[in-house]
C-alpha cells in the first residue's frame, strides 16, 4: 500500500525533474507519475477510499502552475534571502506545502507541515527542515489571519485554539 508521504515524495521528484529537464509537465507526469496514479486509483477502488489520486494529480500540477505566486509568499517571509539562493528542492517542498495548506481541506495544516519537514530531512540539506519550518509556520499564521485556510472533516478541529479562546473569554 502506498502512503501519502510516498505520494508526496514522488510528486516532489517529478516536479524537480520537470523543472530541471525543461520537459512539459504532462510529459513528465506520464513518464514518472502515471503508473503511480493507476496504482493509487486501483487501491482507492478496492478500499473504497478517495483523496489520494487528487493529492497526486492536483499537488503536481497546482504546485507547478502556481510556483510564481508561491515564490512571492516565500519571499515575503525569507528575510535576507534571495529566492535563487534557496535550494531548489526546498522551494519545491515549500510550493507543495503551500499548495496543500491552501487547497486540501481534508488535510490538517500540522500534518502538512510535518510531512514536508520529514521530506526535507530525507531529500535536502541538514538545515533545510528548520528553514522550511520557519517559513511555513509564518505563512500558516498569515494565511489563517487572511481566512485563506479552510479545513473540514473529522479530526481537523484545533482543540488548543478552542481552549485558548475559552480561557480569554
């Protein structure tokens, strides 16, 4: 059975391949992700689940098509860092995390951030996870304040925020 972390890792690799090869996104998807998509769809049918195919396809295409917009978000938080100085893998991971925070209502933000920090520990530099964590945490606060994050579903309620609100009331 394929996990969502494995899906994220494969998407990251495909986005990296697309960025470095100059190939069209559809060609890279067909080459690197199409078989995985078929496997995930079959698993979803067997288990009567949904969401992983959307994660695979949307995460790949949306993180690339919105890369410039996501770079602006990153730039706003990466004080004293020019975008071209940030490791390509780190930018890809942050693009994917931003995409997931903003577009996948069923995935809690804390899960998203933790998943991308783990991927950074595996695929990037030793200090990348701390850098990425700082940027994503700061963006999460901004997105939440601007009402850009909408989460739904079982287990997505942030209980600590509710308890904090009760204490101040």
